[in-house]
């Protein structure tokens, strides 16, 4: 038997705890044992490829830039404000294998992953994604709010367990006067906000500030430690999973998150052009899209 199939031999008869094995059988009656099939992050190759094209379109036609980085691995958490969202670069993010733009915390994250790997276990973490120079007006009220579209897109990725944007859950500890982003007029006569607790989106519509969101990823389900489970015949057994499985999926998730965000923004850019640019209602207040290709 080829070594690849030997790695998955035990998993062909038993369900991995917290994996999609059981629910796929419950719904379809069949499942892909080797690699997890549609529940594997391998399926995101098409998303990342199309997302790369979407990022080029955004950069070319609206000067929009999408960047994501690892901001937490298990209990190693980047302090608030340690990454400047106005200036952080792709080179800084890609300067280490965990895709964390802070070198000191990157080393701590690497150490945390190595420590859990040697014990046959896994850990999760958080990917932060920012969108710079997003056009104003993306998104629509009620069912097509921009944050709802972004949440649906990134939460469709494997292993995601949480999503927040702007102040997120921390905003619940503030009062209205503490949380509100006050407006002002900048030197170019544009309406801006002095703070950005709204995360660049208000009322489901982008306001031109930096869009920022955070996506939580769970620990990898397939681990090299014995766990209690059941077989497809409903017999209780102990499972020790074999094979090559990531001790932490978070660094790999960075381009996936970027891709899904970019795809949503391209859709919204086209919708905004069709809805409001071609047929403006009040051109004195509406801000037109400038979609001239950059040189």
C-alpha cells in the first residue's frame, strides 16, 4: 500500500474529532479520507489564484491594497498598535515563515508552533486583514452590507471560527461617546474620521478609511495524539492520526483571507459603479468612482 494511503488508513474507518468527517457522512454518506477533500484547505487554490487577479484589478483601477498578516498564534498576541496599518508592507509580512510583520513576535510565534508540533498537538490563532484606499460607497444597506459580505467570504474558509471588524467585541466595553468616530474635513475638503473604531465601514457601506478585520482560526483537527472517537459503524475506539498535518494553519491562511477579501471588493466595486456611478441620484453629495487605470 502506498505510504500516502497508509497515513490515512485509521481515518478511513473512524471520524477525526472536530473534523468534517462525521458531518460529511451525515449529509452525503460519502467523504474523502485522503486529505479531507472539500473540507481541506487545498481546495482554496482556486480562490487564491482568482484572488491574485482581483488584487491586481483593485490596485489598477482604484489604487486599493489588500494586506493580511498573523496577529496571534495561540497565546502569543501582537499588542494593539504594534503594526502601523498606514505603512506596513508585504515585504515586512513575508520576511518570516509565520507572516508576522513584527520580528520579535514572529520568533515567539515560531517557538510556540515548534513546541506544540513536537508534542503531536496543534494550535490556532488570528489573521488580521486591512484594506487601504478602499473607495467610498462599497456595500449596500440591510442584506448586502459590506461587512456581512466580507464575513461570509472569509468564514467560508476552512478552520475559521470567528470574525470581527473595527472595534469588534472590544467595542462593547465602550460608551457611545467613547466609541463614535468624529468627523472632520481634511486639507483636500474630504470628510474623514479622526478615529477608526468603525473599521472603515459604517451602515454597511465603506467610508474611505482603512477597512480592518480579524479572522479566528481553530487548532488543526488532525493531531498526533490519541483521542476518543467512533467508527462509521458507531463503535467507540481510540484514534491516533498519522500523516503530515500542520501544527498551525494560521500562517497558511494569510493569502486565503486576502484572496476572499479582494474578490468581495471587486464584486462591490462593479456593483457600486453600476448602481451609483452610471445613474447618480444626488451628484452633489455622491462621491463618484475614479476608475481610470493607473499608469
